[in-house]
C-alpha cells in the first residue's frame, strides 16, 4: 500500500518539473541571439509506479525530468554542410576569376585594345613617312608599350597565383586548427556524457566548428555507438579528419617541379601528415579550398577548370602567334597567312640591315634575343618575357619598313604589317581583336557562372538556415507561452501541496476534537 504522504512526493516532483522547465526556458530566452545555440527542451517521464496492494493495479508516483535535449535535425545539418561547401567554392571562384577578368577586361585605358590600336596606328603613320625618325620613334614606343601590357598582365597573374598559393596554405592550417578543436570537444563531451549528462552547449560549439569546416571543404559526419559511447567521426573529402581519439592533420609540401610552364616556383601540394595521399583534384571535392586550387592550377586539361595557368597560356599563345605574324607573316606552324606576302624579317632598316625580328623575348637574365642567336624559337615567347628584338632595342633604325635595300622611303613591309590588323585568318578565332575578345569572353562567362552558382547556393543556404531555425531556433513568443504554462503548473502544484497540508493538518491535529 502506498505511503500516506505519497501525495506530497508527487506534488513536490511537480514543483521540481515546473521549476526545471522554467529554468530551461530562461536559458533559451537568454541565448536567443547566441550564434549556434540550439533550443533545449526537458525530457519528462513518469516515475516508477507503486503496486497498490489491494488488487486494484498500480498507483502513479508522478513524473521527473530525466534529461535536457537539444532540438536538432541531423538531416538539415547534412543539407547545410553540402550547400555551404559548394557556396564556399564558387564564392572564391567568383572573386578570383573576377580578378583575372579585371586584368584583361576591355575597354580600359592602357589595356589590350588601346595597346593594339596604338601599335597599328603608329605603323600606319610610319607607312606614310617611313624615313621620318620621329615617326619611327613613336612606332618603337608603341611597340614597347604593347609588350609591356603583356608583361605587366603576366606579372599581375603570377602575383595572384602566389596569393592563391598562400591562401591554400592558410586554409590547410585552418582545417587543422578546426580539427584539433573538434577533437578536444569530442573528449570533453565524452567525459561529460559517460556519466549520463548531456553536453548540449559543447555539442553546439562542435556543430559550429563543423559548419565552418564545411565552408572550407566538403564535410560529412558520422555518429556511431561503440561500447555504449557515442563517437563523432568527421570526414573531409571522404577521408577521416578527426574522431574521438585522434586528428589526421594535413600539411603542404613545395612541389619538386612546376605543373605548368607558366607557374611561379614553390607552389604547394597538399598531403596528409600520416603519409596517406590527398587528392587535390578530386572531382567530388568542394569548398573554399577547391576554389583556391582550381583558380591557382586550373589549366582546362588535367585540372579541368580555367584558372590562372589557362589564361596565362592564352596570353602566351597570343604573344607567340602575334610575333610570328609580324616578324614573318606566317602562322606558328610555318604556313603563310592568307593575303600576307612578307614580314618584318624580309625588310630592310634605315641602315640597310635585313633579317631583323621586330618582336622577340628576353632570356633569363633579361637580355632581348635577336637574329644573332639564330632562328627565333617562338615557343620560348611568353607574355612575361615578350619583348622587342635585340636589334630593334639597340636602334630604331633597325625597324624594317622597306622591302628594297637602300630605299628608306619604301613602305611595302609596313603596308604588309598593316594588313594584319584586320586579317581574319591570323588566329583561328579570326582577327587579332577577335582572339582577345574570345579570351575576355571566357573569363566573363566563368565569372557569371560562379556568380550564378553563388547566388543560387546563397538562396539554398538561406532556405536551409530557416529550416534549421524552425527546429533549433528560439522563438521568444513560444518560450513566453511555455513560461506561462509552467508558471501555472507550478502554481497548481503549490495549490495541491497547500490542500494536502490542510487535509493532513486537520486529520492529525484535529483528531479527538
């Protein structure tokens, strides 16, 4: 048979439940604007009933709070991490490829179009008065300006590649830092929960770190129970980064050899510190790290993205093709350009020299190469070393405008070069400007694609975040309603105690009266 004072026990438990719930609600309201905080609810269960002893069944003994639970949906978290990784990747690409586009974009003062037009305008003036030294001087300066455009653009691209290389190293260090923080939290959570408590605030901190990690690289999380203990295993790019016991850190190593001819030296490859391979170019990898890698290494072949190496090669190809066309009136394969009969090397300068190249390249010590070095190897011309030839740099008199020895008023070579300005067969893309317009269009398309994906993922993230908030967020109005509910429950329980107290007071103290 139940105790005569069982009612007091039940009412007291009811007071504890109401007071505990009000404490949880107070904590929710306090953390309503705390980043990463998950709304908490009490887990309430009926306490063990008592056998009545009179054959009438079991008698209830009230209820108790057996735990405090975070309101969290793991599926929504999974969707958020996926969307956040893709958003991180394309946000980086939008910025980095946008920077490339800015370097080569037209129209811009001193840009490609100005440089080409000024060169051909100067060549046109030279063709009208080829013996005039001032006209030749102007042509030489505009030719230098054209090469400087490519030199400076290449230098800017290489500087950007160095910055991207540093960003990759920084992101690897950030991944390691986050991994160590997660592993530390795993240990604290395990220590707290092995005794039966729930480390809700620590779990919120861990989830915030995983959110941050997912923006850097595609992240997945597995929760599994081992000997009654939950383990949190975090993977990046499908490889284990951290578990309850250990952290697998990444590291960067300087490449032994450049991946692309135009690459700056000392670029980093990413490795696991434990010696396992890390596939930097895995098609499934996303996140900011992938964005930086693609922008730094993308050559549109083995690294299937149009990053700095791709655009560097486009500029290099222009410089080589343009130099060959001006110098020899030929394509890079040695065939004659349609409608062009001769080039600069076929003409004569004011000092009667012939066979001079107009455009060439600088060797490793910065010295321009000329005809004295033998036939020009056009494959060695790059946007970075594009230059006037040694002979032309020595004297503007070596600019060949005439096709007759000793006839300085002859302008046939200048006229042949002028024909290249609107020749539709210089490049497979068409005219000279058509080639660069195609390069600029590529960059613009890549930027717009990155912008579209980024905007799309931003909207997806916003939707998922709202879904998260509907589960985990604190709604002040809802909390106030719950507060009133448990306040009334507390008042009702207190009233029960008051009534029981009066009953037992009369029963005990009023006996015999």
